[in-house]
């Protein structure tokens, strides 16, 4: 766009109605404005967009993975009776995990659809409010004779999941639509990498809180012994761990509620050419939104919206667009890939007990040792494989491409699951740890990251958030399926078993996951390579520069 400001404009908000008064075709104005974003150099406004979106993902991961840390604490507090002896029943643990996934599916589809229908800006921030309120509600929940604490926790975790699901679609799409083509993959990968930091933070906070109550926890040798001061301490601990998860989200609230609407949405869905041009400059200047003469802008919307060549979104158009195999296969590919990777990603956690025992953090001792070992062991696992994998994707995704990374990841994961499955009893514990860490690395330098990036790039603006929501929802269905595998590991387990002896069928589950990864590998071939391509080019709606001949033809057809 021209850098000089027109009449009534300034360096931050140039009067683009004057700057582009010589450009009559709204499609050409759209092309110029989007080129400004696509060809821009990486700047502070891009870094800020990544941080604002990334804080949401940090909170998402913190809240999702914190349940692994606090489930043992819940048992010590709420199941301290003669029947359970301070251990939460496995079906309750499963229900707590599934409740978040169910809510996430609802949020991904619901927020995705609404973001396409009423706008990204109007929806962005609402999901964060939901997450803050539900996290706080969980932290202050109490018990009484009139309520069932399990039911209340599950209720709030469903709504927490809705907020998390909304964040998936909105953060991905907004980041993609504001990102320059050259750095789009790295920006989206950086947002997603905050998931690893959120996992790390949840375990680190658990470790700090556990250490703070060391003297009290050491008094209880078993879960059944954790009564009185020990039980009170653990009750405080889990509330602190959960409550801390809402703090980062509070700091991101202002920035999410004041971002400008993405110019692509304003052009293609709102069909407001002048507002879109102003919002483009506002974003590049780091401001919340552009300003135009309202009456003039509304008049021009009425005049020019019919001239834009971008189709309007509707159920009929949705079916027409995705009914074409070249576009429908992409939605199938993004949804299937995300489903397959989440089945194994969440299923891999079934190995945690065996892996923690192999590195000396099996938690054999008093309550403090059990909680401390679990936290330290998980920190080691996250740092050994998960976090390096996330940032390897950020560094390389725009150089070697999304498709190659996803193919490599699925191939390596298929191989590793085959090794774990067929050589489980022969593997040295340290060998199992090494393979486990490599699995974590290739999940995140692989399909766990690329399945998040792909759906925000491949679909037209009018269906981009919906497509991402549907794909992500398929992934969460996969995580629910993974939880269904958990009881299978206990087939043939002896009575009163402990540790890895309780999972005699675990090797066969890993063999099943190898087949799932092979299906993910096959589904990747449905997807295009999106590296260094504009969003419009990827969805088949690239706007070409208008020529004198095209303008004369348009005038002859009465479009000008």
C-alpha cells in the first residue's frame, strides 16, 4: 500500500479512500491489501500476535495436562474412605479426562462456525473468559451433602473444554490470516509450541507446590494414611495448581479483545473493502482497528459488495465447494490426520508408569515421594522429547514444508510403536525411555504440530474457522478413543498388582497404535504442500492483478 497518507489520514491510519481512489476495482484493492500482509517482513506486530495467541495455548495445555498431576490429589482428598483408601476410582479419572475432550469438541465446532459467521474479532476473547471463569470455579469448589463433588468438577471441566476448543480454531485462523506467507508456518508453530510450555509449567507448579508441603506429606506413608493435616494440605495443593492456570490468561485478555478484525474476513465475508484496508494498516501499525467515515463506508459496502468475485458463504456454497474432490479431500485429510495422531498421542501416556519406573521415579515411598517423583519424572520426559520437537517444527516448517514433516513424523512413529509393541519384553528400561522420548519428539516435530497448521491454511476465508474446527474436533474424538484403550492394558493382570505388572496387554495396544500411525501416514497424501503459498492460492481463490482488458470486460458486463 502507499505509505503516504491521504486527506484526513495520518501515518498510523492513512486515509485509504484517497490513497486508492485511482483503483476502482474492489478485487484489485483486495489483492493489494492482502499482498501487503503476505509480503511483509516479520516485525513486532507479528511477534505480539504470536504471544497473544500463544498465551491461550499455554493456558489450554496447562489446564488439560494439570489433571494428570491433580488426579492423585483428588483421590487423597475426596476418596479417603474404607473402600477406596485415598485412590480415585479409574472410571472417575476417565470421566474427568473425557469431560474436557467432550467440551473441546463442542467449542471447536461451535466457535469455528461462529467465527466464520459473525467475525473473528467478536469471538476472540470470549473463549478466554470462559477458561478463566471455569478454572477459577474449579479452584474454589467445595463439598456438601447437597452436591456430588465429582459431578460439579466434571460440569466445570466440560465448560473449560468449550473455551479450550474455541481457542484452537480462533488462534490458528487469526494467526494464519495476519501472518506473512514466508513466516506463516513458523508463527503458527510458535503458537502451538506454547502447548509444550504449558505442559512444562503445569508439572513445574506441581513440583513447587509439592515441595512446599514436604514436611506434612512425609507423615503419610500410604494414600490411606493421608488424613488430617495431610489431607488438608493436599486439598490446598490441587486448588493452587488449578488456580495458577488462569493467571496468564488474564494478562492476554486486553489484547485479545482489542485486536482488529482480520482483513481477509472483512474483505471476503463482511465484504467491507474500506474497513479491510484500514484494518490492514492498523494491524501493521500495532493498533486495534482502523477508522473510516462510517456513512461513506456503508455506502461503498452497498455499492461494491456485489462486485467482489469471492463467493458468499452458505450451506449450498459449502456443499458445492467441499463437494469438489480437490477441496473435499483436503478436509478429509486434515480431519483424518488429526484423528489418527491424537489417538496415539494421548494413548502414548499409557506408558508413563513403565517409563517413570525405568528412570527411577516410580514413586515408591511416602506420599511426598510419590508426588515428587511423578512431577520430576514428567518434567524429564517433557524436556527430553516434547519441547525440542515443538521448536524444531518452528525452525524448519517453512524450509522443508508441512507435508514432509508430517510424513516423516508418521513414518517414525509407526516404526517406534512397532518396536515397542513387538519387542516390549526385550527392551531394556533405558531403551524404552529413549524410544519414548523419540516418540515425543516426532509427535511434535511431526503430525501433532502440522495437523494444527494445515486446516488454517487450506480453506477459503468464509469456511476457514469452520474447517479448522471440524478437523480439530476429529482430533479430540481421537483422544476420547485413546482413553477407551486404557482398560485394555489390564487384560490378564493379576489381582493386587502394582506398577507395570498391571499392564500385561500394553504391548498389544502399542501394536494397534502402530497401525493407527500407518493410517495417518496414508491420510497425509490427501494434503497439499502449503509452504510459501498464499492462503488464496491454496483454496483456489487467488486474486490476479486486473488488466486494462479485464477492466473493459467488466465494464461491458455492467460490473463497474
